[in-house]
C-alpha cells in the first residue's frame, strides 16, 4: 500500500508545469522584457538628446569665439579700399578681416539661414583684385538656432554704455564701434525654457574714426 502511494506521489510531482502555468510565466517574462526594452529605449533617447544639446552648445560657443576674434581684428579697409564693415543687419554682418593670418583680407559674412548659423568667406582674387560672390565658401557653424525673428547682432556707437540703445536700422556702418551678439540654441523649438543663450560683445577697435 505504501509503495503504491509513493508511486502515485512521484507521478504527480513529475508532471512538470501545466499549460496555464507556462502561459502565465511567458506572459510575465514578456511584460518584464517590454518594460526593460522601454527603459533602454528611453535612456538611449535621453542620452542622444543630451549629446545633441552638448554638441549644439559647443558649436555655438566655438562660432562665437571665432567671430569675436575676427571682428576684434577687423581690417581698416578691404583690399579694394572699401570700408571694413560692409553690412550691419539684425541677423547678419559682413566685414573684412585677415581671419587666417595669411596677410590677405577676406570678406567674411555671418548670417542666419533658417535655424542654421553660417559663415561665408571670400578670398580676394588677383589681377584685378576683387571679391567675387561666386567664390564664397559657406559653412554651417551652429545648428538649432532659436532666435526666430529676434536680432543676433546689436550695434552701438562710440558713446556706448550699459544703458545705451542700439543703433536703429538701417545702421550707418561708419558709426558702429561695438557689436553685441546674442545667439540662442535649442534642439527642441517647442521647449523655449531650454534655450541655451550665448551673449558677448566686441569692440571694433581697428575701425577708422572718420571715413
């Protein structure tokens, strides 16, 4: 009798998992995997967004630093004798400077194109010397610019102080002695509070007082 009961117990314990138990286990495992995958995807998106933000900010900072150096060393005149500050607009500036220290005065243009901040450079040609628009090399130096219609450049005369209003448009380029720069960067245009704001100013120290 005892031997029969033992065999019966062994048969019951050797049956393994039932179909329902297996189904429930698979379902639980699938839910855990979905949650885990969602967690991985969200973290990857967050990391990717953070990387884009850092890259955009670094590019914008680098662009401002280069532009300030070029404006600070603005030439007294172009190689064809024109005034060194050619154009002073809200979202663009055109000037002449030896940007690469090769003793040639390049025509340099910084401008906003949609949400990209770009730089155009024209190296003067020889015989005769001229700045050919067709030779302009344009590169993108900052993306995700969120200024919209707001100015990037503000121009001031020699009487500038902290309370001075900027020169009104159209700006008389011969009066501009200082430029303030305000560049906003945001990879998500629908999240204005996340604007990364770069502010700087530069004295155009090489400009002639009279022209």
